[in-house]
C-alpha cells in the first residue's frame, strides 16, 4: 500500500474529511449549515460554461486545501467561529472529493484529473 500513491491520496482524503468533521462538531457548528454549504465548491463547475481553461482554473482554486486552510487559520486566530465553520466545511468537501477520487483538473477536459495521472502512471496526458 505504501508504494501506491493513488491509495495513499485516497486515504489522506478520508483522514482530512473525518478530521474536519470532528473539528466542526467540536466548534458546535450547525449541521444544517454544514449540509447547506457542503457542496458550494462544486458551483465552480459552472465556469466550464465559459471554457475548459476557466473551468479548470476556478475548480482547482476552490478544490485545493490552500485557501480553505488559510481561512481556517485566520478565523481561528481571530476567534471568528462562523468563518472557521465555513472553512471546515470547505476542507471536508475537498477531503471527501479526494477520498472518492475526484482530483484537480487539467485544462483539457473535465475528467482529466491529477489523481488519474497518479493512478494511471501518466504525467500531463503522456505515459511515463
């Protein structure tokens, strides 16, 4: 298992998802709020109506941990519980996406993801 990066990336997603649920529960956040906002990052898929490059760029922006973790850190530091809850929901979404095998998108077509390349042994659409 340790020599299979795709499995490790899925496992990492499960761990991030579960940790974010635990932390969200610890903050006392509303589960109604959680379920209402859980899928908001997927609204970024509408940018594919513009073109594939715009779609993949916006999708990747909201499906990486960087912005969500930055928001979580700032919210935690500022004691802003609503923003922290939102950040944890966002992190949970990205974690579950990774656990289910949804990866960051290449600007070729929607289903061309970084996890496909890891699992299939390809880089930028070419075999290695």
